[in-house]
């Protein structure tokens, strides 16, 4: 039973496109955004 679970987990990882170590983004790529934290409301 463990062999079947191992096989299924390997196939799942292979199907999702995992193909090795993560690589850094190409040059010229930037990430930006905005974060707001607080409590809002009206009385």
C-alpha cells in the first residue's frame, strides 16, 4: 500500500510541472504592490 501511495505522490508532483530547483527571476522583472493593514468601519 505504501508503494502505491509513493507512486501516486510522484505522479502528482510530475503532473504539476515541478521540474527542478527554483530559479531566480529574469532581469528586468519587478514585483510591486501595496499592503494596507487596519480596522475600518462606521458607527
